[in-house]
C-alpha cells in the first residue's frame, strides 16, 4: 500500500512526530561516567580559533543565487587534549566543518543538506534532521519545520531570500523530538548577513568582526560527549566551548573589536562581565543593529539569543589579560570553571584603525523599533508552564498539533498585521528562552517595566525568566503560512513546548511543500 509522506510522518515511519509519540524520546541511555575535572584542560591554555567561511559550489548570475552543498556527517575531533571525540557537523564541499556563511542582503542562497549521519553514539537513534536558519524570513517549507524530517540517506534543498536588515543568524538542527541531542552533537553554525547601512558604519569589520559561538558540554571518561537532560529540564556541561575550543585565549590588538556572541548552548544561560570592570558596548541584537549602542557592565544572555558587542582593548597596556566571565543566572547547574568563558591577551598596537569607532547612532529607522503600539490590531497571551510532565504553551504541546493533522494554531494574524503578544512564564523553577519564527519583535515591557538595556533592539528570542511576563510588538510580514513558536531550552522543546501560528490564509505547506529525496543527490 502506498502511503503519503504526511501519513508516514503521522505513523512515525520517518522517526518524526507521531500520534503516539515514540517512547524512546522520553528516556536517556545509561549515562557513562563523567570525566573528572582534573583531566579537563585548564582555562586559557588553548588558542582561540575562528570558524571557517562556507564556500559555495557556484553562483547563478541569472537568479543572483549562491549554491552550496552540505553533508551532515560524523567526524572525530580533538576537543579535549589527549582525546578524540565523535561529533556531528555540517561539512561543505571543501571540507569546512560548521562554516560561517557570509552573505549580502538580497543575494539569494540555496543550500543542499544531505543527511549522512549514523545512529546516535550514546542514545542509539537514527537522527531525523530539519535545518532551521534561525532569524531568516524563509518560506515555510525551508524554515526547518520540526516535523519536516530528513532521515539518514536523504537530502533536502533549502532556499533563503536574505531580504531582511543585516543581522547575525545561525543555522542548526530542528528535527522533531531530537533537536537537543542533535544540536548537542554539533549541528550548528553562524550565518552573517550584511547590508549597505551596516557596511557603511565605522564599526569593526573584517578580521575585527569576530564570531563567538558559546556552548557548554560534558564529556565521559573516554572523551565522548555525554548527554543528560536532567529529567527533560535542561542539559548542562562542565566545559565552556567557544568556537569549539575549551576556554580559549585570543590575541588582540590595542583597538576595538566587534564580537557576535551566539549562545548555542542547549539550556545554559549566561551573564557576561569583563574582569577588568570595563563596559561592554552592545550594538546589535537578534534582528540586527540597535537604534543606538548601549554601554553596560554586565548582561543576561539566553539560549539562541545573539548580541553584537564591541570591546575596546585600547584601554589596556600590551601584556594585559582580560577575561570574559560568566556570572550565571538562576537555575543553571554550575561547575568549577563554568564562571569563565575565554581570555583576551593584548599583544600589540593596531595594524589598522579602520572601523574603530562606536557611532552614537546605528540604525534609527528600523521598522520593528519605530512601530507605535497603536498600530496593533490584536493582543494575545501565551502562558508557558509544565503540566503532567510535559512542557506546554497555553496547555498545548506539539503532540496536539500532530493530532490535529498539523492544523491547530496558537494564533492566525493576517499578513502585515501588527499584534501585541504577552508572554508569561508561570514557573519559579525554570527560564524559557522563547523563539518566534519568521518575525522580529520589539520588547515593550518586562514585568511592567522598560526592557533591559541590551534588549533595546529587534529580537526573535525573548528570555522569560522565572515568573516573568514580557509584552512584545511584532509585524507579521514577509511570508504566509505556518511557523513554529517554542522554548529554545531544547529539552523543553523536545518534551513538548512547541506550537505553531499561521500568517494569513494558505501559504506553502511546511512538511511536503518541497520534501526530501533519497541519496545520491544530483549535482547542485
């Protein structure tokens, strides 16, 4: 009997969301012994590295599209000195692992992702994948919809319009009920989009515009990644990795640097502070440049948020070491050295003074930040809480979406409507970094007060701390169709704090609008 792809998804044949959820997603394999702290590298003993840049296969001048081919593969990497760790990575056609995509606004990108992964080395499942370009206004079928599963031995094409303002995005796995463990194995990378406004500003560019992909991990006594989601509440490691290196040290010149800080952890939130007491100058948030920079001594950074920060090393003499510290937040599980992130060693004078300023004005005309509250035509409330062992939004889970044949939505704004959403975390025991796909939003208030200083720019993730309530304003533009909204503490998403909203009527189907295909793939 022939079955449609939607039927296969519903019955679980793709390892995806089923009417009866797979039992294996509720259990962890027996955890091996954790590597003792004495065998971990000492902070600031390993050199800092910058992720490689993704290389295209070709450029199609007629459609102004760059074409890339990526394989999802298992690779052995040296993360801890003396050990080899099995990891998962996106590998481009030239061998670059989890490379950074650098693209210009309005230049289209096509990426072919081939799932060539083996079974998970600890948990034993065959990994369903779905690649989400986080921060992109992609069509539904290219947005990394969780139940749009590409199983091992298959490939799928993704198309990105890149028509938003310049911003820091990231791409990561979004496979249903396996997002946490898939991303923890290493399926994540940065994607930077530039535009003429951002390029013209005298802020740091080129080698002084540096990705910092920060995550935590735990290793067993054999040096392998150890996954434990603590009864689905969160995954917390005892090693802080920056661009894949434990607690690295970076050599810097006596000038300003721009750091794009991505919290790529599974569950851990951070609170940044320099040990020198000097301020961090925040110039950008998830959706791009802020209207104006903010100087701040310390700030909170939730999972999946991106902040662009300028640090001025001209204030320090040659030979000075500056440490980026993590003061942590409530309900993290902390270890001996999780209060340290990386160090900067000031080694010499500037080799260039280009892009060495912090302008007083950055992007004052950003639509997300200038829309008045009076433009809103609808207000809604979304409550996040745990019920009967499941994480829910308004009492609903992704299982309810599946049972509705993917029709149930939390909201249905019209195309180009402006709405106010009140987002509440009714728990005192957990925080929820809530991500709304497709759109940027402005934080209007937090617990009835103005947004935090670092939040005064366009956002797509909001940190909902314990018992916090946040009001956001958003315009639902760019695309029509169904998009996800979920907690980005990924065990919460997997168990099962995820729903969807629909913009307008119709739109492309997110599951089989452009389905995967069996390998081998034809040329890109």
